[in-house]
């Protein structure tokens, strides 16, 4: 580890362009808006910006339905705007990671339009996954991740095409070498523009299982759940090694695979330190603990995860990848509810304390931390009361299926589930100040601003030395300064395994130890961790140290 790679010491800031900053007042964020706010991002101290998709899109799924990989969404700006953003970021010492969405394209992509023609010599037909009907039905029982079937029938050619997500997002056929070649060419084209890496959307799903057999189906569900069947398919590592040879190995990039369904054994392959595939993966296990209790409802739930469950999972990943592969660390992204509302406490009394506690717990673990826009302000879930406030295709489809079709959930309960789990919780506009629309836009935003923006906003945070923003800034500076945070061995404090209140772990490097003690509850508790008198307090979220007493959501980090 003495030779840590730059991306192992880095912190990434995720920008969801649609909701970050609107510069032309059409109610939608854009590239010039991001450029205008680069100084803010730089001030936080991060090293890399990850931009969610900014490409030309059919706009069904927040830009994850790309109709041209080498053109930009005109609502966000043009190529000159992008180049300006990239240059300005580089001048400030910030790298830019792009989103690569190649499990599927949009149905409006040229490749799919050409693919629709079923002729023997049409090279594009095989860019997608077409199958004959079986006894007049879809080729198998798979459901889409966004509700409904994963197959759509094409009248003209008499075949079905596969789409694991919306029907406007047909899956690409990675078994076709020409398709792989086209994708690698496109990636090299972006490399020539000077970008610094890719976050790869659902890259664990690109190799489909042979035979495409039926998936397990819950009695109450309309379709089979293909999640486990399609994740980590038979050729996924072969295709990523090929991508690595053709593209990634040529550049000093940061690469992270979004790997739905990844296990630790699979992660050891995707993110192996030998560099044959990707730098790191996003695993999802800790994001699934508070849902998925009822297979027919999937993620829709408002259950609260217990600390022992959460800790067990985080610790498992810290241990399993140690010295072999690399973790990414995240609480939030554009698909997840806000962490302070989910694992912390967003009541006014505890919001700041618990946001800082969660930040410290994450940032002292081993891996590359990701901060999602607004997390550094302690932004909370949206709190929408009405279905019409939502914008997300997954939320609408789930409502339609569970409330109207299967009637497994009543309307009020589903609205409660959406308030807890909808992806729109992460997508409300960035809260910059207390002016109208939170300083995001002078036009009505594409999605409602959270009503708490007058209190929770960047301007207030920057004026307050005790803000969550400055706490994140300090965590990031500490990571840059202290090799132990990147390299130190992770250990759970002995006896902490079953503690329902406190998470306590150490990091050790040579003679140095870091001890992180975090109270995950609003209770006051007493714990004795036998810390030497010579200790130094590295960071804490209360003014003074009360030794064995831990106050609500208290976190403290000692070094000795
Ligand atoms: O969001 C989820 C659960 O609510 C996940 O199942 C999510 O769909 C999955 O992690 C894949 O996400 C990625 O690909 C999707 C896109 O909608 C997401 O925004 C993206 O992060 C399809 O491209």
C-alpha cells in the first residue's frame, strides 16, 4: 500500500446535473451551472467530480436512456460548454469522471433504429437481444427492474427485445464483438477529450445467462425476479478485461463499476488490485437492508435498519477486500434516499449531529469515499405528500403495479413508501440559498425544491464554522494528510459486534491507531474503550469530550 494509487487517496463529489444549478433559467440544471459552482466544489476539498449522464437522451430515465453517446443533451448545453467545464475543472485541480451507460441504450439510438429491421445481413439486428415468442408469449417470465415485463414485442419483426429497465432502454448484446468494438471506440473518443474516467452503469448486468431461463417468481408478483440471474453473467469478467486492454489500461483513470448484485467474491474480480478490470465497485448490500423483506414489494418499504445489520455488512466488505481489491464508500447517490433521513435523524434537534456522525463513520473506512450533492449540507428526503410531485419512472411504475394492478399496497401506504424510498428524494434541486427556488433557478424547477431550503442551504453552511459542510471539508483534508486513513488495517473493536447503539472500529498503520466511536441513536450511553492518555482528538461533533459518555449521535475519532 505504500504505493497507493491517486484514486485510492481521492474523494469524489457526485453531481446530478439536472438538479445542481440552472444557468439559463429554464428550470433544469446545466453544464454552465456546474462550471459556475466549481469553486464551491473545490472549496469542499474533493479531487474528482462524477457527472451523471449528460448525453443526448430520450429523457425517460434521468438520462440513463442515451440516444447518442457522442452528443450532449441540448438542455444541458453543447460540446463547447462541456470543454469549458472540463478545462476549468482541470485548472482547479479537479478531475472529471463521466457516466458510461452501456448495458442498454435508448430506443431512439441509431443502433436500435437500425436494429429494428430484421434482415439476414443487417449487422445492427444483433446489437440488441431479440428472441422469438414461445407459444405466443415472451421468451421468459422476467420482470423489468422498473416493474412490468422485461420483454417488449415488436409487431413488424415478430420478435421480442429484452430490456431489464424501461421498454425505452433496450439491452445491448455484449456477446456481439462488433458491439463491444463500437463501445470501446466511443470510450477512446471521450478519452481524447481529456476526461479522467468512467462510472459504469449496471456493468455487472452486461453478460446475460445462456438459455435465458425463467427466474424465481413470488406468488404475489406478476413477473419473475431476474436480478440474481442477470448479475455477474458468464462472460462479464472476460468483457471487462477486454475493455481494460482496449481502453482503460491506456489512461491513468478512475473507474468504478456500478455492480448491482455483486458479492464479495465477484468484487475481488471486478476490483482486483492487479488492475485487470476496474479500480473499484459500488456494492449494494448496505442499500438493500431496509427493504426487500417482502419479495413481492422489492425495495418498497419504510422499515428502519438496525445498527447490527448495517455494521455487519460494512465490516464484511472492509475485511473481504482488504489488500486484494478496493472498496468505494457511499451513503448516497441519485438513486437512494438521503442518508440523514435514512440512517440518521432528520428532526431539527439531531439533523446536524447525525449527518456529521454518519459522515465520519464512512470517511474513516478504507476505500474511496463518494459525496453526493447536498449530502455535505445534510439535505433531507423530499417529503412529497402527493403523487403528482414525483417525476421518477421507477416510482410511477411501482405505484401503478402495486396500487392499481396487484393491489398489494393501498394508496396511502405507497405514498409512505415513496417518501421513504423514492429516487426523487435525492433529486430535488440543490439548495444554494434562501431566495426563491433555493437559488437553483429563477424558473419553476422541473421537480419541487425541498420546503426546508430556507434553513438548509449552502450559503448558511458556508457562514457557519460548525456546519456539516466544514465537517466534510475537515474529513477530506484529514484523508489527504494522513496515510493511515487510506492504508490502515480495519478492525472492529472487540465486543462491538452486537452493540445496538454504538459502532466502534479502529484503523492501524505501523505504530499508529485511529479509533472511531459513533453513537447511532438519540440515547445517551456509556462505553469504555480504554484509550491511552496520550491520545489526540482528531475530530468530533460535540464541543468537548465527555470520555465514557456518548451523547445522542455523538462521534469522536481519537489518534494515538
Ligand atoms: O435504483 C435502484 C433501486 O431503486 C436500482 O435498482 C437501480 O435501478 C440500479 O442500481 C441501477 O441503477 C442505474 O441504472 C439505471 C438507472 O435508472 C439508475 O439511475 C442508475 O444509477 C438504469 O440505467
